[in-house]
């Protein structure tokens, strides 16, 4: 235990100025001074280390750290798993399984193409992205990197080659509005099957073209919103006839302006 003698100086607003014999000044809570002390009083202040209490607090601290580790730090997030689908001549869809983060939180998700991070923003609540503007008949490597509160994790790498111009299997159409009388939908669907292409009732992220002759309808609006080419049925016929993707037989471009 160490004891130091002080002379009480100024007492003000709950604080006292104490002066040591070698003329050092300290501020000290006046509440802790003995009753009756005034300016000029001599006091001795003793200080000792409470080792048992210190050990107790340290033990509590490490118990808390272990509890936090058990709950939040032992099970790490799983590395994401990615795959490619709906490949066309110039686009594809990169998708991944729902992320398993356990107790961690997702901070960001980045797409890498041929080891270069894309500037394209990826919402953290989605599980796929459509990549367009790719070179025809070209091989690419893709992976994603997620940054979490538990660290950074990289997915598997997938390799994909965009289609050649004569590969029509990537075509996936939906149908819009047609003039009356409607052309035979059955014939168009049979033609798609013959080409190895496919169709859906509704426009989705996988849709590559909307077949239509007139503007209007929910599929048309979705196609405009997502910049999906809106083509006439003749486009499909020409693709089959020439055995390769054709320049789009777009319906009147004025329709896109409303």
C-alpha cells in the first residue's frame, strides 16, 4: 500500500485541488475527502491494488469472450457455389445457391469475369445475375466473392463458352400480342422445339426475345423494362431457315417510346 500526503487547496464544484509536498497538483473528488476538510487541511491518501477483484473481473472478461466465440465465431459461412445457365451468343445467367452465412452478415457480393471484378452492381438479396454483351463463341471464367462480417469467401470457378451463331438452343421466347386472326401458336412452338429452343408463358430473366406483332400487354411491358428484344414471328422463321441467329425483325420501334 502506498500513502501520500497532500495539502488541500481550492475546493470547488465537487472537486478539490490537492498539492503534494514536492509541489505537484492533482484534482480529486471532494466527496471522497473526510468530513470537515477545508482549504489548508492536510490529508493522507493511501492506494492499494485489489488483486483478487482484478482476477475476478479478468475471469469474467474471458468467459464473455469465450461465449461470444461459441455463438458467433466457430461456424464460418459456407463458400458460395455458382453455376452458369441459359447461355446464348452474347449473354448468360450466373446463379448461385442461397448463401449460408450462419451468424455472419453479408456486406458485399462481387462478380469476377476472367479474374477481373465487374463494375456491375449486384443486390445482396439476389441469387443470380444476367451478363450481357459477351463476345460470340468465346470462353469465360466466372466466380463470385462475398465479403461478410466473418471474412471474405470465394466461390468455385465455372467455365462457359458463348454459343456460335448457328447454335439456336439458347433462344428462349415469350409471346406478346398478335394481330387478328392470331398466327398458329402451335406451329411457332413446334418450330422452337425443332430448333432446340424453348418458350415460356411469362417474360422472365431467362427470356431472350419476345415474339409479338403489336405492342401492349404485361409481357410487352416487362420486355421493354428489361431491354429484351421484341421481334416478329418472321424472325424465328428466318433463324430456322438460315440455321443461325438473325438480325432482329423488330416491331415498330415507336412502340418502345411509351
